[in-house]
C-alpha cells in the first residue's frame, strides 16, 4: 500500500505600513478571510525597520488549483 504524498499551495502577503504598523483588527480580518478559504498560517516573518510582517499560509493543493495554475494568464 502506497501512501499518497500531500501537495500544498502557499500564499505570502505583507501586512502593515511603515507609519502605522500592523493593526490587530486588520490582521484578524485577513486571517478570518483566509481561514474561510481553507488557508492555514504556518509562519510569520517580521520585516525589520518597516513595521510590516509577512504572513505565510498553506492549504492542500486541489485539482482545481492545479488547472488554474496551468492556464495561461491574460493581461489587459
């Protein structure tokens, strides 16, 4: 019996602004939206001297996501 290897897709977003930093309510709203979409935060990284953080998340890669990624993008 072979075990299927789980594949993941990842998402990285920078949150915050130099002058205002990271606002907890905005971060909470973003995380709740991501949670509804199936994303799980796996790490955060503080961007020094910028008052920003990178939020890194993952979710299982689906056949639909693979199809979307394989389609050529259109630029307007």
